[in-house]
C-alpha cells in the first residue's frame, strides 16, 4: 500500500486513464473491496529489506486519517504512512486517495519526508494538477487479468512514474496476522528500472496483506501483515495530529508545489470559505495562539482584577481576590474573562493556561478555571464548550502556591487531555470562568502543533 518504485515493464507501454473530477460524487467513501480506506483503519507490516547484500528489519505503518484534502477539484482521503528500518524512522508521508463513481480508487499525490539520523534529507512531493503531475489508478473496482498496464500516478518533476498490472488472481497466502483465500497479486513497476517488480498481495475486504518481489528489484522488500485494527477516537486524533504536522512542514518545504494546495480538513467539519483559502500558504499555516492578559482591555474582565507582577508578560496578570469561596461552574455567570482569537477549522488545538495559584484559604485552593469556546466542535462535528451552557473544559492547577502551566482538560476525571476543533475559520470567543476565588493567570495558549501532548517548558511563550 506504500507506493514504492519497483520496475520497468518491456511492453506494452503503461496507459493513463481519463481523470474526470465530475465523476467523484462520494470520493472520500472508499469502500473498494480490494483497497478499503475507511478513517481509523490501521495496517502494520513487518519483514526485511535487502540492499546491496545487506538485510535490514523493515516495518511499515499505514493509517487512514479522518482528514480530507481537495486536489484537482476532488476531495481526497489523507493517509499517514511511516516507514521504519531497524526501528528507526527513515520515511513518513501523507498520501491522497479518492474513489470515483465506478468504484476505482485513484492516487492523487504524496508528500514524503526521507530521513537520515533524524534529519530531513529530501521531500520529493508531487500533487496531481501541479507541475505537470497527473492522477493515476491505485486499484480498479473490478481488477482482472489482461487489464492493460496502467499508471498509478505521474510526478515528472520528482521522477515519480509508478505503474502496475494485475499479475494473478485466486491465490492463497498466509502472513503473521492471518491466512487468506482468493488473493489478488498486483505487480508494480517504475519507468526508472528494468525487469524489477514489487508484488503486492491483496485480500478481499482487507487490502494489502503481503509484499514480495521478482526480478531485479533493488530493495528486495518482503513484508507480511502483522496488525489490522480500527483505531479508537483518541488514537485517531493522535494520527491526525501527526499528519497535520507533516502538512505544516510541507507548506514550508514544498513551496513550489504543496504551498499551492488547499489545507486538509477534518472530515465532517465545514470547509474553508473562498475568502479563507489563503491559509494554504506556508506563512499562514496554523500558528500558535498566544494571549497575554496584559493586552486585554478592562471590558474583557468581569469581576477579575489587574495585578502587578514583574515576572508576567507586560508586568501584569489578572485574578480574583482570595476570599475562601468556591464558585459554581457554567452556565452560572460567575467572575470570568472573555476575549477573541483567530483559529482554523479542521485543526486539533490543545489549550494551556499559565496560572498563578494563591495560598489556600477556607474551602478554596484557588487553582481552578473553566474554559469555553464559541464555534467549538468535537471529532463528530457536534457543538461543544459553548459559552452559556454546561459544557466546558477544566483547568485545575496544583494546590501548592506558585506558577504552573495547566492544561484545559475534559470534565471526565479520567481524561488527561482534550483536543478542540472549530467549525469554521476565523474569530472565536474564549471564555475563562473562575472556579474558585484567588486564581490568577497571565497567559493563554491555544496550540495546534508544539504543545499538543505536553505543556510548555518556558515561563513565557513568545508571540
């Protein structure tokens, strides 16, 4: 399922199929029997690769994200693929697939990063419709022996010219995960090599289960399926984050190609409007959202006070006096702070507050804020966290007095984090309500990349 250059076929010359964007009415619902690509499906392959007489342990993880990306006027499914050699990541990529009205699965491009010792060596990107690249067929709806050899895509600027043919059908094979009947073998090739084939074995309802080789294949890759699972929503959110991190770098590293594409969207979240499409440039990829309380006007504060603190940005923080009182959660209208920030749709954000905890007094530990957002949605695109409702995140710091970066977490006491999404691009309202008297803070952070899994280590986040 990873698109790896394989071989050259002597005859006949591979053919291009006609690509018609008007024939993709349900392009992201990829239910092809031989290549089902539903969000959250996760394949893991293990085996070996032999290069120049040296054999390495090889592992590939292929995951279908719940992101979509428009390419050539067609919504594509975004896959995230990671390639390991001897337990070291040597390549990862995001790749783009769509299914036409006849059930054929098309391949519309990829952004790969190749690594050595953790450093990016190259990112040979091709996207259909840009720089003379063309979409190709990755899997026929009804593959048959004798089908003409077909291109899987075409990226001449980076020498990507893979093609394939149906090699055999009705095979049987066993891999570590299971044994399969009625297996079809696809032989893949590239115009760059001669008489070298990569063989991919497909089982109905599962997809690629095995990889082999024939002829003069330079990598002699042999892989078998070891894991075939459906990720949980939490696991899928992590994969989505990783894919979006790759896309963000793609805008920076592929300025001639990827920078001219629309941003990936979280499936089910409304796409950007026409006036918001400028977010596809590297300069406008999702930024860290940082708010200093010293920049807030007095009108943003309801029953919060402004205090001097030389350690805080701008020399001030805001807080409530410690009277020893506990406060009620939303929708009660207790002391709160409201302000506006700009966000992007389809991007997971993580919220952090730099909070100053006061000395305990009475029932108050002075370490609690409740957090709400306008236009926020969950992974199922359902409205959540709306001001004026009982839906909120909880930022509860440690009891000891002092400063700490505190995460905005789900109300579920067993949940350690909450990813936030927004329905559309643009300005949203943030509402922070005091949960106890005596709490203070000086910075609010909404992070789409750097701090999704852990808090900042620095005292002040630079804007």
